[in-house]
C-alpha cells in the first residue's frame, strides 16, 4: 500500500479559562433541524456495556499496549478506559478499546471526557470503517480527537484506501512558541534562571533578557529584535554573561545557539531526562524589564514540540524568586476537567468542534459510508515518556451521543420515527403509531434481517425469539415509512 502524508498543522491557543461544560454548537439546533437519535451516558451496570458495544481483546502491534474488555469499566455513571502495567498479550501494558455495534452515517457526534493523567497516553474518540471496502468512497478514519495529556487536541482524517493519505490538525491550549514576559515591576539581580520539567528534550531557539527600557520591547519573533527598539540592551548576549545549562541533547545544539540571534536557524536542545534548566550570570547587578524566549521547532508554517511547563526566576542574593511560571498539567489540565469534542459530518464537509466551538472545517473527499463510533485509550511513545505514572490512570467518558438532521431521519421524505414501549423490552413491544395490519421487519445493528411478521392494528410484536441486544424496526403504512429502535433484555 502506498502512503502519502498531507501537511500537518498545529495551532496553539493561549486561554485563561476554558468551558468545563460545553453546549452543542450553534449549528446543531435541536428545536428545529436536529434530532437526538442515539446516546449512551453509561448510567448502568458494567455488564450492560456489551449490549451496545464490542471490545478489542488482544494485542496491538502499532502501539505499546494490548487492549481488553476488562479495562473498560462502567461505574458511577462513567466509562473508564483504564491503563495498567501488566504483561498480557505479549505487551507490557494494557488499556481499553471499544466500538459501537451500531453503525452511523452523517450527523453530529459528541463525546464528553477527561484524559488519562499521564504522558504517552492517546485518549481517542473517533469513527472508522470496518470490514471490506465500502460501496461509496473509501475506507476511512476520522479522529474527532486523539487527545494527549495534559492539553493537546489532535484531529485527523485518514484515507485507508489503496493510497493512504492523512490530513491532521492539532491544537495546544495554554502555551505558545513565542513567550514575552514583560515585568510590571523591574527587578535588579545578578542571575536569571529558566527551568522546566518537560517530559522530553526541547528546543530553545532564542532567549533574551532585556533592560527596563521604559517597557518598550520588540516583537518576540523578530530576527532583528535587539536593534528594533532604541535603548535596548540584551544581557543574555553580553560577552561577559556566563551561561550554564543542565545538559545538551547533542553537541551541535550547544548553549550558544540560543543567544546567536538566529531565531529560525539554530537552537539549544536540552537533555532528554530530568529537570532542564538555564542559568544566566552577570558580572554585576542588572535591572531586568523583560524576558523573551522562543521554544519548539518550526515545520513549514507551524510550531511543534512546545514545552509543557516552565518557571523563570531571579536571584535576590539569598534565594531564587519566581517571576513567571506555567504548568499545563495544573493550569490547563484536560485530565482534571471534562471537555466535549464534536464532529459534524455530511456528504460535503467534516467539521470539528471543541467545547461547542468550531476548530476545523474540511471538504469531505472520501468519507461516504457508515461506520461505528470508537472510544479508546492507547499507550504511545510519541506523546511523552512511558513511565510508571501511567499505571492506574484512565480516560473517563461521561457520555457519547449522535444527532441526525430531521430530514436525514426521514421527516421530509415521509419517514416517521415511532414510539416503542416498553423499551427495554422482555417478551413483546408495542408500536404506538400503527393503525392497521402491517408487515414489520426487525434488523440487527449490523443490518441483518432477524424477524419479519404481520402485525395487526394493536401494534403488538412478539420479540421473545430475539437475543439480548439493540434492534431496528421498520414498516410502511399509508404512503409513509416508519422506523424505530428498541432494546431486548
């Protein structure tokens, strides 16, 4: 199979507060155009999960964990996909991966969940075709979110046809590549220290320490920053400033590279393990008014590998005093707060949402067939270090739901959704709207016809021969097509 990768985008959001309880996007107007047709809020016993969901039970060659039904645990109205350090299925870690028995095509999909509270976890809500190539379009995967702790949202559209193409766009909340720390009150010191506990090595492309200069400072990304504003002194680049660092990833990423003025060409790269730090020491006391630094690396038009935390301090003669800090695991922690991730999918477009706000819109080029909804937790190497901190964490799902446009469920095409009760049912169901004897067809979620019988005007249908599970029924009456869904328990 050929593989072709389209451009990957990363967008960074700096936000002081994110909505903990998102609402539906304004486009999804449930009073007029949209209808909730399927949902699961996991408000039941763990054993009932199997009525609507299937589970992986075995190893996963492309990730670091095998995945099993026992790692998908329903309790207290929440589905937990749990990560455990245990050797099973030939792999050192286990997690959970489930998908709906029912398949869905076009509509609005939403899931509200928290991330597992550790790096190297992939917290995913997605759609993917199964089985043979579909009659329409290609086999596909739409990742509504592949979330990485603590605050990264990743959206992907994959074509799994003969030629594999991928289009990705990522969003990081709370940190930017260009950091400007303009001090409200200047400080006088002989030393400045930057430190981070980022889980992997990182790039500092430029680090500047400016004098007070009446709060007049340059743009962080300027290649000529030191000469852009009259009166500037960059103490970080002074010849008599001593620079110490915690380590270096490789010799070619020497500490001098972060003070050479080459914003996009060079950088200091930290060591991979332990605390990473930089210390600047001046021969005499300096008055500091602003600190700027650029982190990450630029790939085309986008910035990646941004740090997860930092602290900037000055020496007051006896101890280090904090000037500024950011800790994404505390300030923007998607493992501590629920967020919603949504997708509006139709024949023409694929639109992604975060907490009810649109973040991405793409033309639909090949996703034209029905697919199940997937929820999964994976352990991967590319989103952080794999450590024992992962053990016992879990992706926590509050609900997942699916809306259809009303014309899509058939109201504008003489199709009606019927009321069925009791639901769930044991031995029989009652169809509320039926008025005369009609042939009723009942299908499994996979589309297999499992029962067909003539129903009289009473609307009563015997379902004792059906196995436990979710079923769809339909019949025609007076020129209209009627559909419904029920659970046999």
